[in-house]
C-alpha cells in the first residue's frame, strides 16, 4: 500500500514514533526530522539500523525543497511555521498520525469526540460502555494512545468492525483529509489555544473539521445549549443526521423527571450518578447517544454510567485530611474548564490556580468570586492571575507545592481544596498529567 512511498515524519513525540512504526511496517521510505539533537533521541540508532533517514538538531531549509509523497506532522508543531507552509504551497499533503492510521486501516466504526472541555471524560465513558458490552473496541487520540499504535496492536490493517473511540484536539483536526467518523460531536466551544491559533474564529472553525466528511448515513450529536457552537453549525453546515442533547430543552437526549431520557426511553436517574457537576451529566448524554446509536443494550449503558467514578486529573477526589477534601483538576488548562469545576461544588472552595502564561482572558472567570473562599496563585502566571481575579482573600506563592502547603495551613474542617490551574503546566511540569500526579503525591503525604 505504501511500499516505497517517500514520507517525511516531523517530530518524534509519542504520535511521531507511532507513525514511524506504522510506516515502517508498511515498507515506506521514511525520513524523520526532529528538532532535538540526536544524543537526546533514545530510538536514533534503532531507526538508523532500520534504514530510516534521521535529520536532527533543527529544520534545515533544503529538507523542505525535497519531494515527498506526504508528510506526517506532530500535532504540537505549529502549522504556521514557514517550513510547514512551504510544504503545503508545493502541494505536498500534510497529515497527523490519525489521518495516516485512518487511511491505511480497514473499515471501522469511528466515534469521534472534540470540544474545548469534557473530551477525556466523555471518551472514557463511551469506551467503558462498549467494553462492558463485550464489543471489539479501542480508545485512542488525544486521550494518550496514538491511533497508529492501536492499528498495529489490533491489526486494523486487516481486521474490520472495531469501535474506535477517538478524542480529537483541534491540532489533530487541522490536517484531516479523508477521516470519516460514523458518529461525531463537538461538546462545546470556549476560548483556548490562543498561543497556537491565529484567532478564536480559526480555533472554533477547526473543530468543525470533525464532521466535514460525514454524510446522511452518519450521526452528528448536537449540543443545543451552546450558543457559540450553534453559530458555527450555521456557518459550517452538518450533512449527517443530527441527534440533539440538552440539559435545559426538549431534545433527543434530555432531562425529564430528574432522569436522563434518550428518545423517550429512561436511561438513568440523576441521583444514581456519582461524578459531580452538570457538565458531567452532559458528558454522559453524549456517551448515551453514541453507544445506543451503536446498538448497545440500554441496561449495559445504565449499569456502566451508575458505576462510573470519573477520570484521572478531572475533578478527581484525592483524599480527606483533617476534615478537608482535596480535588485534582489538573486537566483544567483553560478558564472555562476551571469555571466548570468551580460550579460543580455546592460551596466556595480554596482554589489553587496558576502555571504557564498563555495569555488567556480572565474577565469571565473573575465573575465567579462567590465560588472561591480563598485564591492561591502560583507559577509563571501567578502575579497576573492574582491581580485580575480580584479575590478579596488571595495569596501569591512561587510553586504548586507552596500553594498546597499554604492551603493546608489556612483550611478548616469542612473546606474543599481544588487544584484547577486554568492554564497549561509547561512552566514547571511536562504536562497536566505530571502536574496532577505530583499534586496527588504531595496531598497524600500531608
């Protein structure tokens, strides 16, 4: 299929390595370009032995004048970079590894989820339901495992009929060509990634790529409650069948008699749900629509949802210490995610907020002072966050560890301490996962 094709792989993070492995299996002629020096690339010698051309330590101009059949780009490499634009100007297709994996696989049932917030919880719910229904299923994408890896692991090059659940970031959607999910949704649209995208409009528009290849045989799950999303659905029309969900209105999936119903059928009572917040009810609605439309028995859907305890780093209960409850919401890398977390609790919290300065507007979040008893700001963005949040009770400390110690010092019996940083973690940590794990380690040692 790809034997002898000349392919350039840009970037050797997890997805780049997965793409190289898949391309190598398909006998492509691979060139890898990684900005890091070869001494820092653990697989360098292994790749060279496999006949892979390795160009490291930068992005040399002459590389991008060469002819390639296509390019696989790490999603984290900004698509505005001059060398990316040069490739596209020359008519060379630039894909992410999800598009590569899709194009080389047999036909599967792709269930694709995007949106600013709630993606990981939603795809985890869908995956758990499908697994409990004893379906052939796999979970991939922005949730942590590259699709290319799962193509090899499950032999999707030859096997058909898997339910492939995909969490997709807008970075992964920017370079979609043929990718065609059977069921897709944009959970919500709120500001994020303004350090990467040219504009908010460009960010929102990129999300609509998730349904651009769908047709009348597919399903698009429509959030009736998100006004921004509704505007973009008008700008970029959906060709799939629309299935609606809403926390407030009549819809295919809706709240009635204190329970979630799908097309008139009772699925689960709200008081059976163990994870906190209305946003999680919405995430469950998407999981209900996705799995019931995929043919799962409604009892399995109910039983899985009622047992679900949440996902790591998303309003995750850590422990109670001296009557104080600690929650890890490290995955809140934007203000809207933090607002969702604040609204999930029925009393004001001690909020730990801070990290990498990526210029997010705090004007909306500062309206939620009534949800915050004390604000503790840390990290690179600490001074601006403290100033613009305008909370009467605010402390500024250097690192996240200092914020936890300060929270322990001021917290009283019955208080809630919530790490919901509202921004990314790259000033102090390798990602939100490391930030969350270290938070839990420190809290468990209090």
